[in-house]
């Protein structure tokens, strides 16, 4: 049995100041229309939780089911930081593979406060996320900057290389009607933007955004009974965790891919996330037509390009400069525009990535279209060792 992406839907990213349920329900209804089904056809609903929007956000599956109208469908809710959407997809896909349902709806949406994300729940001295803010002053951009400095020291990357990532993604985002930022930029504009966490400037770092995304998953047999011909398969979902003792904790309880790990791991954590997805899907990086990666910062996109195997360590800058990862290149990376163009709407991110993969594989991406795509990967990661990668195929 295989699982089909039957429909996709999104609510545009931005700062709309409205309840997250509004974004999620709008995305869900679009996905249902795209799938050619009605709400009452859905047997299972999974909501990716948002933890900054009160109790309804903590029970997102039930909140969406109520907002769409109680039908008796079974539900689940899950939270895994930025990997929430991938885990929600995994739950729904597994349910279908187990033969327990034929049609599932997965929804993620967020309404975010202005400024940096803050720890949830007030003063919590036993919470590592709270501790890194309180004791280290380490907001998220602070460790994005640490990763960027590490890349500069190891591989000779420059601020101009980082700026070139933003330029590439901004061009793609300018062609995406769902993106928050739809304006092309220049390297000079990026380098002239305010410094946030040296060496990263304001335009090197993604914003926090409101937005929503949803997908309808179905069994292949259900899709074929409905006469669907142009099938896109969700061929793998990876939710691997780090391997101990081959990993170290560089920040409080935050598993990363440190080169200081002893003994040396078979592969770093982020590479292991992608490797598990490749293995399950039966493809490799050489089979990809495009990739969506987790560009919380411009420098992190370069790291992810290497982690998912598009090039050896230290060579992402060269691949970027060659134009191979831009629209029209050999292997476009973040043809949606990435988080650089969308910003973070945490529960929706991995689901939105799957929307982009599906749109591309169906040949419906308009001016962003990658020619004749056959396989695509999306990679993400949540705090505390939540891995996340998806592979979609034709």
C-alpha cells in the first residue's frame, strides 16, 4: 500500500493578527476542494499544535474538527516544535498504511507574536529552553549566528555567500502568491540591512509569521477508485532522533551535529534525518529534482544542502554560486521561497513544504515550476532532537 497526497491547501503567510483557527480552516477547505472531496469524507484529522495560542492550540486536532463541524471523525494532536507538521503527517500516513482509514486531513496553523519566539509558560528554571534565554541570552538568532561563524571558520563561507542565499530565495518567493515577502532583493541590500547576530543581518534571518497549511492524504486504492490519475506519493516520513553517545549537547538539551562528538558518528544528526527518509523511499540525493530545506537563516540553508547530500561538506557555497540551486538550475533548493520568504508559522512549516513538493510534482507551480520533477525532499528540524524529513515522488 502507498499513501497519496490527494489535496493541498494554504492560507497566505503574513502578520494578519487573527486566530490561528481561521488560517487552518481556510487551508483545510482549500485542500478538501483540491482533493475533490467534502469534509464528511474525512475519517481522521491530525492537528499540529501551536503552543502560543491558548488551550485550543494545545488540542489542535479537536479544535479544527470542531471548527469544521463535528462529524465523528477520529482525531489526534501533536507537538514537536518545528517538526510538528512532519509528525502530524507521520501519524496520518501511518494510520492509512495500517489500514485503519482511507482518508486523513492534516492541518497546521499559527498566529505569532511580534519579535523573537519566547519560551512558553513563564519562569521555568527546569526548562532548558527557558534557561538558554535567561542564562545565555541566546535567542534563536544567536545560535543561528553561531552556526554561521562555525561555517565561516570551517569552510571559508562569507557574508556575501549568505546574502546570495537570500537573493535566490527572495526571487522564488516573489513568484509565490502564498509567501509573505514577495520582493526580489540584491546582495547589496542584504549586506546593508541591520546586524542582528554577527555575522547575520536582518535579511539573513527568517521572520515569525501567521499562516496555515493542510493536506489530504489517502490510500492509493481510494485515490484510484475516485479516478485520480496524476498521483503524488508521500513515500517517506523521517522523524529520527540523535544517536547517543555519538552526539553531544551544544546548548542545553539541544542535540546537534557537533564535529566534537567522540566517537565520531556514522553520520551527523541532520544528515541522519535525510538518510532515513531516503532509505524508506528507496531514492537518494541523486534522484531529487528539487528540495525544500529549513532556512531559518541563510547560512543554515548551506549546511542543509550538505546534510541532505546535494554536495560534500564545505561545497554548498560553490553549488550556490554555480546557480544550480536556483530556479532553472539542476537542483532548485527552496523553490517556494523558503522561510526567507514565508517566515516561521511553526506547526504549518513541514506541511507547507509538502504542499510545495506536491505542487511541483504535479507541474502546477507556474513561474516557479521545476521541469519534469520525479522526486523531492523536504527537511526540517525541531528543538530537542526532533528530526523531520519527507520524500514525495511521482
